[in-house]
């Protein structure tokens, strides 16, 4: 009798759910997020398959300061299946923020049912969201849909070119960037990407330099366009050996970028010191998730940005037991869930996160991220910034191993200085701030070396380049894996690379005759002095 009654009561349940949703809307308008979430919870109890209600509930819970419950509601919304494009796109934003990659992939696939009517700019936003979590093939699909409608869409050409670059299709990438520039000569981002693809094309470099200089004169000094043109000019001029002009371009770009945001260097130094104080030997040894014998093991490749982490991952990807998973923010996302806090990594966040249950955190990480192993025994988590979380990772995941890439201070710092990172590395646009961060970072890695013991392995970039055989044997032994000669070559290595090294790493292992910073040793004296390095002793 219960089934007929439930069917007969369905209209009443729907009417009551509608009333609750309207009431929740009134509460939300008054910014009573707790009240709105409670009413929406009653509504989904009546209609558990209503994706829109789950989504609105997820937003209300997010605004009410309950990220863990918001995350759970977002997954319920995805499982129920949104019935409208706007709800699906808004849900995609939430899933991307939580690094929920498989649900986001499934959602994007379902959204193809609306692609003929979806607004072009919203399809571009979806492509951006997919690209952020390395779903490049899926992102390419949506960009192609945009260009099928609007072949002259400059941003779509740029995004498609960038996606081709990450996927290793360099000729296609160049064609897209050139087409974007032909349509919009002042599209600085496309010029910048072309500069990344400059390797082996000295003949075309003078033309590209002349073209960029002409366009830079037409934009406002210090503007975003000016900054991108300046960094692109540095790369081209550096390769041409025009070092005075290259330095002028780099200085102009870095000065403009540094002036575009606020950065508290002292707060960064305090954070790194607080991380070390929080994650002492006793904390790191705390009980984590042991897992079973069939569970894959994550290999965390860490270091300063531009220290060689991408090279190491690409080499490891040749081993039949290792899956390369790229740069994932998955651990920090799960740590925020465990802490029930969406704040940035800060001293305040550390106080909350240290109370999280390490066993539950480790089990949640493995349950949500093990797909990255693709059935192999190990997978790489190559996000350099995970070096800040090494203590939390080690505590939650006792089987995890850490591979720390190192380069000489002037090499890695200059490589940061010359790279346009956005705000991801806010310290990298000023020589003194860069040196200060490097010193704090070095102190933190010395701390990890002491508390992590044989779970931590240092790999010097110069040694890896000079003698990959010896170094890769060390790395694989550290991971408990047999040596396989396929790790010694990057030739025809597939897979996406969505880092600043996307073009460079495709050229194989390169041995430089002299440090890239050597021609700029005089203007780099502030950096060298702050690092305690004699710039004339390393030529």
C-alpha cells in the first residue's frame, strides 16, 4: 500500500516542496542562509531527485559557512542531473572549486544536450573550468563548438591554441595564436604564448619582436596588455642575445605586475615558519590512513616553481607502474573539507586544520583521488606548492613519498623572476621579495628533511640533467620500484603538460652551457646579495 500512497501524495509533496523553496528564497534575500538551507533541506527530503534544489542548497550552505555540507549537496546535485543549462554551469563552478574532476567530467558530458542553445561566452567559461582541472580534451570540445558558431572568436582561438600547447600539438597551437593575432593584433596573451613556442624559430623572432614592440606602444604602460607584451619580448630578445633590451622588457613587465596587487611578504615568511612549527615530528607521525595492499601510492613531487618538477614527472611517466597525474589541488581541497573551512592557507587555517582527523582525511583523499592512478601502482601529484602541505600529507598518508627537486638559488630564483605566473607566486616580481621567500622556503625544506626522514628525497636538477640514469635509479629505489630504462627518454612521451614548462619539456633533456641569468649578473646584484651568492662565481 505504501507505493500507491506515495504516488497519490506526489502532487502534495511537490506543492509543499515549492512552498519551501519560495520561503527559502525569502530567507536568502534577507541573507538568512541558515534558515534558507534548513528549508531547502526539507524540500529535498520531499523531492530528493531535484538537482536544482540540491544546488541552491549547496550555495546556501556555502554562504552559511558549512563547506563540508555544501560540498555534499553539490555532489547530490550532480548525481541528480541538472535539468537546465544555467544550473549546470553554476554547478560546474562549484565542482571545479572542489577539484571534483570525475563528477565535473560527467556533468560536462551531460551538458552537451544543450550546446546548440548555450550562450557562447558561457561555453567559453565551461571550457576554462575544464582546463583548470586538466580536462583538456573536454575543454577542446567546447571551444570547438564556439568556433563552429563564431570562427573569428579571438578568445576561443587563444584558448584552443593554449589547449593544443598543453596537449603537445605545437603546430596547431601556433596556427591558432597567429590567427588570433591576425584578427586582434593587440591580443597580448596570444603574443605571449607564441613567445613560449619560439624554440627553434630564430628566423621568425625579429619579426615577432618588431610586431610586439609596435603593439606595446599602443597600450597603456602598466596595463595587463603591456605586462604580457613585456614578458613575451623578454623571452624573444633573450634568445636573440639582445640582453640589454631583454632586461628592460623584463623590468618593465615585473614592475607593472608587482604594482597590480598587494603582497605581504612578512605574512608569507610567518606562514612558512608556522607550518614548520605546527608540523613537528610528533604531528607528522600521527595516525593516518594505512590503506590496503591494492591501494595505489601517491608520489608528491615538490619544490620551488621552475625547479624541474615537470621534467621529473615526465621521466617517471615512462615507468609502467607510474601514472602521471599533473598538477592537482586535490589534497588541499580535501584538507579544507576535513577542516570544514574554505579559507586560504594561513596561520589561522593551520590552527583549524591541525584538528582534522588524519585517518579520515587520508581515506577521503584516496577515495576521491585514486582514479588518477589509472589502475597503476603509483601516481604522481606534481604541484610544487604541495611542499607547504608536506606535513599534513605525511600525517594523513603514511605510504606517500616526497620527491623534492632542487636548483641552485640564482638559477631557480631567476627562472621565477622571468616567468609571468599571475598571482600564484606573488613574491616573484621583486628581487628582494623573491630572495626572502627563497630563504623561508629553504628553511621549511630543511625542516621537512629532518622530520620526514627516508620518506623525503632531494633530487638536484643539474645532476638529473647530467646523469639521468643514476638519478632515476635513486628516485625509483626511493619509491620501491625496479629500474626501467623507459624513464630515461622523453621522446614521443604522450600526456598533457599544463605548466609553464609545457613547450620546453617537449624538447627533451637540455644541458645549458651557462646559467640563463649570467648575462644579467650586474642588474641581478640585489638578488645575488640577498641570497648570499657571488654572481661572478657561477658563470
